[in-house]
C-alpha cells in the first residue's frame, strides 16, 4: 500500500527507499506490539516428581500449568520463547543431586529451564529493542514457558543474535552441543592426521559434529550406535560427506 501510494504521487521509489524501509520497519514493530497488547495464555512445564524406580524418567515426572502473564520489570524485558534446548545434561538436573558442579538440580514443582531463544516483545532496557532475537550466553536458565520476563540481573548474560534460518542452529551446532564437540576435539583431544578416534552415541548432537571434525583432521573414525541403520546413515551421509 505504501509503495502504491508513492507511485500515484509520482515519487521516485529509488530516492525514497531508505524512508520506505524505515516506515515498513516501524509498521512491523507496531504490529508486533499490538499483537501482544492483549495478554496471551501463558503455560509452563514443571517437574512434578523425580525419576522413580530404576531411576527411569516417565511422562508423569512432568506437568503443565497455566501461569500469570508477566509484566515488564524495570530495566528488563518481556520475551516470547521460540526455541528451548533439550540437552543431555538436563537429565542429571532431574535428580535430587545433579552430581555435577556446573549446574544445579531442579526443584520439585519448579519450572524446567535450559538454554533458550526468544523474541523481545517489550523492553524497558536501552540495550534491547522490541523485535530483537535474544539468547542466553552460556548455561543460564530460560524457563520453559510461553512468555517470560527477565530483570536487569538476568540480562547480564543475554545477547542479541542475527536472525537466520533456522534459529534452532543457535542451540545446536552454534550452541552447547557444537561448542562441546569443538573444544572437546580440538582443545582436549588435539587429533592428528592418522589418529583413530572412537565416538560413542555418534548420532547425537555432539557426537555427529565431533565425527565430522575428526574426519576434517584426517583421522580414522570409529562410530557406534545401537541401531545398524543409523550407523549406515552416519557413515554414508555424516562422516563421509565432504
């Protein structure tokens, strides 16, 4: 509609492209703001109980409940959750004692959390603008709920990231799994051409990346998985593909 109006008034679109972009960008932000003026239904996933017999995790260990729609705190922001990571380390957080020193256990009836990606809906912090795509820089907790508010302290580990397709790559190859594979192989493993590298769970988010790094370094890669068909796929697609 804006473009058609400019044509009717015989205004050069080439000369007004910067202005046109600003108008469209402003309209998009206004539309985003109007979309969330009305409070949306907000649900969260919580830990209903810890794993029971044989330490097995079942669906009834988790629950979903409706929670209050959050407001924007001073110097904070309100965000919509887009992607949430489900990484192996989360399993130890279901236990009463996580058994590791880099993360703590979930509380029973407490909300599940992990690394997440979201879109800023409203902000009272000058470092973040409406429409920004944000992610926690590290193992900071992003609650598993539709909409979440973050105060100024929480934002100390929050960063904005460029939009890309798909955004979930920030939780995969550019997230904890990719970082684990990269530093584990190159800083700890330090593989040399001709070395033999054995990778268990080679179909996992970390193992599949570690296998490719080993191949790039000229190593002989031995992979394992419970299913033969997946092993064939890994050999033909993941580890052999250049």
